[in-house]
């Protein structure tokens, strides 16, 4: 993938898998979201996986890893791999559908937001829990990337 900004070659490996029901987003959209974040953050190489889990699968993962017995929208695991960015991102379309209904937005938009959110976590970004979450620097950056890829899709 070539960078739109610099023309440099971005060499990242991305594995996308759908486990459970239909996610409501295509591979191209996931690749565009991950690519925008990696490019925007100056990452030229990376190995990431994005897996879409059913609500039951996400609940089990959340319980096993964090001790929280509920489905959550996204969980990301950054990994160290020499000088290469690496990580696994798990997204729950069921949780995204609930959020999309509540926010009156498309499911695809919410899924893109979660993929971006997980990618930022892989890169080391964090945010506070609770009310300050949506005013954090990470959240603002996430929304900036979402606007960028949404405007690219409409162009």
C-alpha cells in the first residue's frame, strides 16, 4: 500500500477474520481504517490481525482476560516484535450494532470507529474510563481518523 501523503510504501500485513455472524463491514473498509492510522502515525511496517467475534465469544474473551463477564465492543493486544508494530484486535459487531442504534449512526461507521480504536491501542494509546473517555486525546485522534476515511470514501 502506498502512502497518500508521502508516496512511501507502507508494508503491513493484515489478517482479517470473521467468526460468528455477519460483521456488516468488508475487508477493504478494515484495511482502509488500519492503513489510515498506521500511515497517520508514521508506521511503515506492521503485522496486525482484526477478528470479528460474536457477542458470546467477546464475552468469553473479556471474562478470561479482564475478569469482566460481559461482551465489550473492542479488545486490543499490542505485541512486541523487534522493530515492527504488531497486535491483535477483536471487535464485536453485536456491541457495535447496539451502539450504532443508540447513536443513530450506521453500523459500518461504528465498526470503523472500533477498528481505529483498537489500532490506536495497539500503537500504545490509552484513554481514561468513564465520562472523560470521549474528551481524551486518544478519542479525538480516533474521531479525526474516522472523519478522514469517511471523507475519502465519499470522494
